């Protein structure tokens, strides 16, 4: 008789955003006249930039003629895209990353979920608290997190690094030494960042203690301050301890296009085994490449026209971020984030829990946000709003909140 | 100090098709004048059908306007595609499969690699021998296969079901009862099939013994004989024991477009836990949907124009299959397959091993095929040729082989 993976059953409830979707659908059914504004899930709303649309049409035409048709992509991605990434995201910032250390994928969610697979089950993970839930959830599914405490909403074998108002929403080096450290900067959900010298401390710590840093830089395009690093490889020694995850979802609006990449430097090794070779093996065995047309769209992100258009798109969303942040501040809310990230992190007023505020905001302002507690115990009583709506909707949502 | 997943190191050598690619690249470098014809990897060569190209362009345009832009897809796929699949692939064949039992993905390779994850590590798998290597390799990476015997090229905890000339290249019910049974019909690599009544025996066996059948029907579009089932759900009782994997790669030329799906009926349960809910949880946590434009391309596969054009495309490849099969027969080879599948399975002549014949064919005819031994021990001394080349190349390759 077959048996299921019992680890899956340990996951409490369903994935955060599925729960939100269900709550909103129920409210919407009961209140069909309500004009709901969604500033919850981090999904973009602006159309793809012209340079990307042009590249997509061109690639589609190529797929329509036998001479230019493309079948299976190279296992690790097309060279045209890997070269563009190496040049623009790394060499241009003084980071030494070769094209063949870049693995193209269909998005950072998949990569951040799958990367734990190349590590042993008995590695101990450390995560920022609060943080993107996929890091912990995928380690639960792999049986790496021990037992769940439903009261504290924590796992016995996970090292939580609280990022609170007191720490300026940055993590401190953990007391217990972890094996894998997930860092996400600019941070989802708090919108906070750390400076290059702070990140250097993490890299030094990882090298000294034999840890691997899994560095999620999905929001790097939103960095506006000079001393905030865009890549972990800006730090000395990162090539021997860090993996970096990147996405095209937020800098280029690819949430429905699906493209991302993971960087694993060849020096990152356990004894004689390089993590690069393990991830290559995973890609070769369980993955079959991102679509050719999508990889061409990714290439267009790095064209001169693409860069200019996307700079404008990021500015559009950051104008929303400023409107949200300033509006809530004016209304007396305690807010952070929104300067180097498209996320605004606010304290629920009047002692409400995160979900209480979620329900209150949905009911009274018809605005959807994300409960901070969904990102970890230290997120309780906090709330995340995203700057990815249209400007008009963002203004209306904030004005409604201010009017409460 | 972090530790790696040691299971990965058990995998002998690299993935079959990577090895072939390296050998061909080396030969090509030494013999730059040789016009190599590739009938090895099962990659298509014909351009996408007009109906699909039109759908792609239209969807790209939608992504270029804010009003029609699409961000994250629904977790399990767009309804327009799931409805088209339920209607055309199932209802039209008398199979009772609902749209919400269909999970859209970026291809059958990923699904066939990931599906094992929802099962416990101590399940025992049974595979046809020879078969597509991904089933065994991904179970090796999960630590489910015991120890490797390099001499026999088999794993101690895998039940191999030999598919040989004596069994008409079909598997027999195993003596030892497995938990998970991988079946692939039409079979890759042998091109063989089983009848509906034979498949019914497997379904009955699975229901009786508490097994799950993982049924890979990636090549169903090539079935030409009436008594060969297109779906496992044509059999009575399959809803309580079978998962089906499907691909758009071979019926619509999507190897570089990436689209597939997995069907899990809601009745398929371990106690009170449905496998449907586990797979939904995996999708929701580790995957972020197939691109919108690609899902629209998938929808076009089921349009009237799409169906007509793809019928022609399949006929094009099957003309190649017939040419290969007849040509090799004329030349005295022992051949099978090629009637309900785009694969021709042949016995290496003169007592050669599979890899000896690979090298011989590459050296003397500049034709690339796939060594049967790469698909399992019973594939030794066999060889796979695919019908996915252009007609001109196929004719030239076979004529070269005949001239040897």
C-alpha cells in the first residue's frame, strides 16, 4: 500500500495568499457592489514595456518558421540571456560572476522552493522573522523543521531571527549556528534593507561558520539608496558562501511571464563537491528550461530601450509607495519600508492583530492587504501594503483608509 | 557546517542526453565537415502551427496593455485551458475528469520528476525496463532506490519490469508488490503500446494491491490503432488508483514553449488524505503557474484550426517513422515501434552494445541516435531513433544507414 509524504500534513492551514484569496472572494460575494482595491499580493499591474512586447512578438515569429524554430532550450538557459545578466547585473556592479554560474529558471518562487533539495535533511535553517513564507514551508515539506508549536506559530528546528522595530527590521547574527541562512533584501514583507557593510558581516559570519547564505534579491531594482547592496556578491568572500536568487517579476512585470535565475559560484563547495554541480544536476533531471520566447523577453530587459522603460515603470510603483507611506504617516500610522522596496510595513492600530486589521480594512475600506503574521510570529500586529497597484487605485485606497 | 544531499552523489554519471550532447560536440569538433543528422533526443523540428502562433501574438498584445495585462496565473492553471483539456482529452473520450482535477504545469518532465515528492520515502517504485530515465533518477535523488549495482546498472530497491522482444516490449505484473508503478504508453523509448484490456489489468492490480499508477501519456497523439487507450481513465476504476501526466511537447511541438499537465482524480486517497490536495499544496508552495501567453497557446491546440493543423503535423512525423521503420527493415535490422509512437526501437547489429552502435553510427553515418542501455538494463544492445527530424533529414539518415 502506497504511503504519502507525511511532512506535507504538518503544514498548518493553507498558503497565506490562498487564504486571502478565499476571504476576499467570500466578501465580494456578500458585497457585490463593493469596489475592492487589492494591495495585498505582490502582483504587478502595469503592462509589459514596449521593448519586451517587441521582443516577444519577434520570438513568436521565429517559432513560426522551421528555420528559426527552437525546441528544447539548453539545460541552464540560453547564452544570450546568461551573458546579458552577467554583464548587467554583475560585471557592471563590480561583481565577478561568470555566465555559466547563472541558471535560468521560470521564477524565483520555484528556485527558492527547490534550492533546499540539494542540501541534506539534517541541515538547520535560519530565517528572518517575518519573511516570505516559501522558505520555511518548503523546508517543512522536506522534513527539516521539527515540530510545530501552534501557539507560537514556530517550528522547533528553525532558527528565527526577529526583525522588529527595535532592530530597525534587520536581523541580528543568530546565537545558535545555522547551516543555511535565508536572507531577503530588500525584504519582503517589511521593505527594510541592510547596508553593504552589514551584509559583509553576514558573509564573514557564513564563511567562518561554514554556512550557506541563500540571498533573495528579487526586489533589488527598487533600491534607491547608495549604500544598499544590489547583490550579495558585492561583498568580499561571497563566492565561497552565497547563492543568489533573482526574479524578473518585479523589475520587469514578469509575474505572469515567469522568468528568474539562480547564481551559484563554482567555489561554493562541500569538500570536493560543488553546489553548482548539484544544482546543474537538478536542473538537468527535473527541469526543461524556460520558454525560448520568454528568455528573449528577458534579454530585452537589458536592452537600452528596455532599461529606460523599466526605470520608468519602477518609478511609477515607487510613486505609489511614497503616496502610501506619506498618507499613512499623515493619518497617524506607524510605517516603514517603501524607500528601497515596493512594500510598506505598518503597525495595526488600536492593538488589533494582523488578521483583525485585515478583516477591518476589507470590511470598512474594501482594501486588501496582507496580514504581517502570515510572514512569521514577529509580523503579528503588522500589515503589508504593496505599491504594485495602479496610481489611481493606490490613491483611492489610501484616501479611504485616511477617511476611516 | 552545511551538508549536501548525499543522494545526489549516488547518481552514476550524468543524465543520458547530456552525455550524448558531449559526445556529438566532440565528434563535431574533430570532424567539422561532417553533416550530422540528429535522430537522438526526442526534440521536434517543425514550426508551431499557425493557430498557435496567432494565439501567442494575441496574448502578447494583451500583455502590452494595462487593461488586458495578466499577472500571476491561478495556482492550478487558467480555467479556459483546464476546460478545453477536460472537454477534448477526457469527456470526448468518455473519461470522467473534471477541470479542477487538472493541474497545468510547464511540462511533463518537471511533473514526472516532482510527483514522487508527495509520496513517502519508503514507497517502492516499479518501472518498465527500458524507460524514460527521469522516473528512476528523481527517485534516486529522493533516496528511495537503495544501492546501485554498477555491473547490472540497477538499484536494489527498484522493481524492474523487463519489456523485451519476448514480452512484445510490454511489462508483466511484477512478482513483488510495488507502491508506485510508473507506466509510459506509448512507450518511450520502445514505441510499444498495450491494449485497453491489458491496461485494465494494471488498473485492477493497482486497486487490489493499493498501488498508485503514474501514467505518462506524453505520446498519446501518435496512437493510430483503435484498441490502444489514449488515457488511463478509459479504464474502469482508474480514478481511485491513477495519476496521468500529459505534455504538449510532442502533439503540438511545445518542447521550447513548455506546457504540460497532471491529472489527479479527487477519489485517489490514502485514508482521508487526497493526493489531489497534496499536489495542490505543492503547486501552491513551489510553483507559480505557466505563463499566460503559453496557456493561451495551449488553448489554441484545442481550437478547430489547431486540431486540424496538428493532425497534419503528427502525420508529418509519422511519415518519418514509417520511412525509418521500413528502411531499416529492408536493410535487415530488427525493428519495432513507429506505429503508435514517434520512436523506432532497433536491435544493434553484429552483437554490438548500445553505446558501441552509437559510436559506430556517429562515426560512419554521422547519425545520432540514443543508446537503449541509457533507458535501463533491458535496453542494452538496443537503440532508439526518433521521427522528429525533418523529412529530408530523416530520408538522408536512413539512406546513409542502409548504405553502410
